[in-house]
C-alpha cells in the first residue's frame, strides 16, 4: 500500500474563512471538554483509598470507568442535543478532535511524560476530513462538506491510480493549505545497495561535506532575518492583545516565520536532490539532533534544521530509487578514512592530517569519507575467502572510490572545495 501526501494552496473566500474559523473553535472546545473529563477522573484517583487527602478528594464515583475514546465519541450525539452549536461542524471532523486527544493520551501513557494540555484560543489550526464518498478534487476546486467548492492551486495533478483518502485543512500565517492524502494499492520494494556511495557529514561551519569533496556553506536563514524579526516582535509586544492592531502585527510576525520555514525547506529539498544526483547510496550519521539543540549552540542547530534535512533526504532517496542508511556517529571526526588510525583533533583543527599514513584533507570531508566507509561496511557481507569484505568497487555499477579498503598511493593533496 502506497500512501503519499500532497500539499496545495487553497483560497477560501471571506465567508468560507469565517466558517473554518468557527469549526476550529468548536473543535477546540470539544477537545478541551474531553480533556477536562480525563483530568477530573485522574484527580479523583489521587488520594488514598482509606483516607481523604488535604488537596484531592473523590469528586467522581469510585466505580466510574475511565472516559475512553469510544465512550466520548458515543457521547457526541447526546451533546449535540444539549449544545446545538456542535451540529454546525461535520460529525467526522468533530470526532477527529476527540481522536487527536486520545492519540496524545496514548503517547503520554507510553512515555510517562507530556500530559495533554488545554488548547488556548487560536491554537487549533487544522481540520481533518477523514472520508469522502467521491473525489473531492474536481478541476480547480476542492469540495468540502457543508462548505462547498474552494478554489485550489493544483500545481501538480494527482497521479493516475491514486484515490483521495482524507484532506486536512490548516492555516499558516494568513495562508490556507490543504494536505491531500492519496493512496494506491501497490507495493514499492525498498531500494537495494548499488552504485556510487556518498557519505554526508553535516555541521555548523559547513552545512554539509560529502566524501567526494563537495562543500556547502550554511545558509543561516534565521540569523539573516533575525534583526527584522526582532523589530516586528518588539512592536507586537506593545500592542493590546485581541485588538485589531495586535492581529495585524501578529500576522506580520507569522509571515516572517513562515518565510523562514519555506526557504529552509526549499533549500533542504534542493540539497537532497543534489545528493541523489551525485550518488546512488547516501549514508548519514545516526545523531539525535533534538538533544544537540538543547546546548549552547541550540539556536544555530535549529536554524540549520539537520533533522528535517535527514528526513527529507531519506524521502527523496526513496522516491528516486536511491539507497539510504544511517551509520554510527561515534568518532567519525577522529578517525582517518585511509588507514583507520585515530587522530585526535579539537574543534579548532579544521584540517585532517594523519600522522600514520600522511593523508591530508579537509576535516569535514574526512568525516564524510569515514561515514561512507562505515556505510559500506554495514551493507557488506563476509567473502568466501579469508576475512575480506565487499568493497564499493565490488558492487555493480560503481567506479573506483577512495575507500581505505582499496590500495592506492598515499601521497594525495586536499581536493579543491566546491562552494
């Protein structure tokens, strides 16, 4: 089963925008009400069985069951009779708000932290339409229940053989989007190791360095726009909340964040395609960037978006039939890619020079070559004779590479960096 998501820009008129805003607020109220039931049930179970607590007491019957997802979904028809406003929203859209709450509750019970929170005004910014009787995308319009036709910019057509399963409507800044989930009953096999291997090392000084010697400067989208964003946020802090001037200034700040996000994502997609153009096997480090973003360089890590770049690269490799894998990240900058010797270097040392074999190159390029060697070793199988392993040159469609498993001259100069 092949499932993909296509995002399109939609242009609802003023009346349709008002209806979508109302639906989001009604769904938010239903979400908060269901969460209040869960929190009341949990608070009523905090004191001891044989005594009352000074802070919490039983406020619900002791035999009352936990408000499960099925129980709260079944209570919606009765709630619509008591609160007729709930009937304005399509029933399935309202049900998805309750399901979203219980997905968050399940994640909390599994991890042990991250209790669901109440959503404030304007925090629920999406609506999910999970089912359609017929294809809602008709020509230049998107047909939604109780709203009608909304103009959509269908910049790429839906492929033949795919069916529209669900549509999510969401808003970013002052722009509306529709994320269309399409599905096709086909099975796509995973890509097998083949062709030219490329190791990719990412960093703050150089956004990425490949094992082939290609270097890319970090664009630093947030830092270049930070001064303008700071000015807009300062003006926003002086406005009275919920006023018209506050909303106008808030949209300016949101547009700036949206511009930064779009430019960063566009850069990541272009670099992912460039990597797939240069190699057939892409190897990257298995790092937890969320923990690295909590350090003193957290702002720079979040500005680069390494986690998003790795996810996009993995998706592009799958889409273009390339092989993608992650390797162990420990010691990639301290190991020599030619002889495997450990060469200690601090962060100030930006050139790799091995004292054992004399190999000299850029530090980040050497790390990319180490990542490539580890990736080749992870997909290789033991040979029939001796303890040799399959090298990159043994794979079909490959050329001579600079793997340390291939003997060659050790007198080599640093390759010119491509910026």
